C-alpha cells in the first residue's frame, strides 16, 4: 500500500497537511518510544536500518513520518505496529 505525504515548505520550515500532524510539541518520551519501535521493526538490510532519523509527524493510525538526517532531505513514511 502506498501512502502519500503532503508537505508545504515555508521559509525552510515544513508544514504537514492533513491527515498528518507535527510531533514537535510531543514530549521526549513519546519521541523516544517511537524511535525504539522503529528500531525494533527495521531489520538489518532495510533501507532505513542504521540511518539517523527524527520523528516529525503522525498520520492516521500507526503511520509516522521520520526525517532522515543524512543531508539527503528525505522523509520516510513508516507504518509502525506499536498500537
């Protein structure tokens, strides 16, 4: 299943469009739990394995957006099985 992300870039800032919402105001425990879940679900050999990432958004259900912090300006849409 393909998931599309709508992003607007305003002066270097990314604005997420519905159904996505920013996780900027979520506490550090939430961000850490999402990162740990990503680590559990991404096996060696996967394209995200070992890459530095930062959670930037949540969508419907278990969908999460991770910014890949390798200078590539990429964002990964991940369906976590946390819930």
